[in-house]
C-alpha cells in the first residue's frame, strides 16, 4: 500500500455487496486498492430511512478503511441503476437552458409516481458535431435515497464528494480506458440471471434494456438461445429509437463480463456480422500497484469496477 494522502475512494453497493477502489488523484491515475465486502443486508428501499441500517453500512465502511489503511479523505458513490430513473431527451441545439429545464419538468410529470418534491433530478447535455440536436440525459432519484447515503457517510471520516449513476459512470469508465468507439455501439453485461444491453451513440447513452433467463440457462448448450435474445433486444431498441439511428445495426459490441460462455460470443458474431466484438479487460489499460487478489477481483468483476473508474475520472 502506497503512503499517499492524495487519493480518492470510489464506492458502489450492488445488492448486499460493497465494491470499492482507491486511486491516486493525479495523472496518470494509478489504482492502489480494490476489494469487495459482503454486507449481509441489501442496500434497497427496505433499508432507506432505518437508522439502524445506516449504522450498519457506516460500520462496514469504517471497517474497510481500517482494514486496508485507506488514506483517502473523500468518497464518491455510484448508485445502482435500479434506484434511479434515467430518461433521455432530444432537443434543438439553440434551446435555452430555461426551456430545457421546463421540458425536463414536463417530462418528469408524465412518469413520476410520487410528488415531484420527493425527487432529486439532474441532467447532463451531450452534443456531437454530426448531430443537429443536443441530447439530454436526466437522472432522477428519490431524496430519501440521497439522505440515507449522506447519513451513512457522515458516520465515517470521509466527505461525500459526488454521487453518480452506475450505468452512466460505467460509460465514463469505458472512455477512461481510451477504447476506440465507433458511432453506434452496444455494451453487453452478462449476469447469472439476466443480460443488460445499453446502446451508445458517439459514446453517449442512447437506451438500455434487459433480458431475463434462469441461472441454469447460462451454459454453452444454451449460448445460441441467449445470443439470439440479446440480438433481439438490440434490434428492439434500434427500432424504438426510430430515425435517431438510420442504420439498424451496431458497429461494436463491448462484452463487459468475464467468463462469458464462448457460444454467446460466437453467436453474437454470427448475428451481428458487421460488428466488432470486444471483451473489455480494464487491467490491460490501467496503471496500478494492486495485489494479486485485487487484480483477480477486477478481472472477475469488470462490470462492477468500470463504474468506479468512471466515477473517479469524472
């Protein structure tokens, strides 16, 4: 472990598991520590507002600070995408900020299930020289989630620096690896019981969807079927996007998870003949001084580590 007070800590709770990385703040950035802690209690709606649950999560973070001698004074946190509503809008490039905010508020009125004052909403604007529109990605989260998170961090020596959405941070993490993106690409995460498909245009979020299957199906014998389901989800999203994507095929498929059955890879290559299929391996493009155990953690969990890389680079 390097003695370095100029470090930053990234945290992400997925279910009942806490993933974290510590990295230097300077450039080039170097990863110092990475590990995982099983919390025993999921970070979900049943925990929010319960002071005892906040204490439990705070104690877990304090334990990891001591165990790994973390020197970082600030923490940035990724929220699981299932806790956040993401909505993307397309607006004229000359639209004023006040008009953009009015448009966002109108859109939120159509989808929120509780009063507007129970939510935090923030947005990010993307522009590409080839587009005639600006693209707005809106992230909406209940205030109770943020308050719960703030209470957790307050009971630690850390200062909460920023909160981001895991999916958007993952996209930034891909950019941090300096991967070459084509105009239209798909991020594919293969999990034990579902696959997530996220479409990107010029490295910006377009849409996201999931397909579900039984854990027993994730085998070589079922690989062709799962590859077909993933391809169908890609085509469904492309069709939904309409004239925003003129060509109904992607140019790149980024496979995020390790240990993907080879049949899924071959199946996607066959179904998306014009797409470059690439397995993302973060350690091949990062400077680090990690232990062998931490290296293996990142190799086994790229989909959990990529958002933390994007979080610390933002």
